[in-house]
C-alpha cells in the first residue's frame, strides 16, 4: 500500500494496528486493517524501509498514526545490507 492510500485509511479510522518491524538493520511498517494486513510500499512497488526506529516512528506520526508496536526479534543493528545486483 502506498502512503496516499494509507493517509486516506487513517483519516477514515480504518487502521486497527501499526507495527514497526526490524529486518536485519532496516525497518519497515506493517498495517492491520479490517480483514487484511499489508506492508508500506514505495511508488515502484518495493518494500519501503527506514534505517532507524526513530525515522520510522517520525514517518508514522507524520501521517497521523500516534501508536505502534515494535518488533525487534529479527533486528541485527550491525548487519550490512547485501548487494542486490550479485556483485560485491
């Protein structure tokens, strides 16, 4: 789901829960709405990620979500990102 659609859902009070989820050294957002769950995506359809809990929380607050859960079970703060192109 993109940011514009999420803002519309926040305005309509259609969000049940927001979670900041750590994956490696990055964070992404998962949203629970009635009948479904989804992640926040970039304009190109990829998973939108942040490099810090602080930046992720500020973004959630900027779109009107003041409460969220934090899942750091898969957080590895020192982990470096893997190259996606197959070259080191």
